[in-house]
């Protein structure tokens, strides 16, 4: 099922912003009156930073629209390519230290390689998502076609 969102950012449409920048993951507030009970935030994509954006702070009610049936974005290795879905190779090794690439609120395991391999990065992402309880906010197989 394809999902369409209509979202307005103060003074500019998100569509205008997207024309200027290549944005992989972003979050926006839904239009309407915001009260402590209905603060909603939408995150497009359950990749590394999409999952990090789902961590609840300040009473938000987040929802994530994920195009595929698995979280992790490009770090979820797909043996069979899917149209429009990126995937790293299983032999991928990051070119920066694990500490440099880690979230400040979730350090990587000490036993992980300093320059983590694909499976270690994916494990790190999933450990983070599980420990923070953010997987429940993801709506899988929901491709966002247009935001305006």
C-alpha cells in the first residue's frame, strides 16, 4: 500500500526543500493545533538515522513510514536487489572508527571491531532500536510517494 502525506513547513513546502537538497531521512510535524496529547512526528525511512529520530523525547507520538519490510535501511543486506532500495555489500567495512560513527546515547560494544563490518553495523542499529523500543513505531511496506 502506498502512503501519501501532506505536510507544510513554516513558509515553505517540504517539496521545495527536497528540490534543493538530497535528503534521505527527515522528520516533520503534522499541521494542525499541537497540544501535549497530540504532538505527532513523521519519520520517512527506518534506516540508521530514521530509527534514531524515533526515540521519544518531549511527549511526541512518532510514526515511521518504511518502504520495505525490514528496518535498517541500506545496512540491511538484501541478497536479491529490490527496485529503488539500496543495500550495502556483506563485505562492507566502515572507514571511520566505531566510536566516531556511534550515537552519543548508545556506545558500540567493546568487542566490536574498531572499523565495524556490515553485520556489526546492522547488529548495532538493531540493538539500539530494540533497547530504545522504537521498532513499534514503524509502519512497514509504506512507501511515501509525495510530501507537500
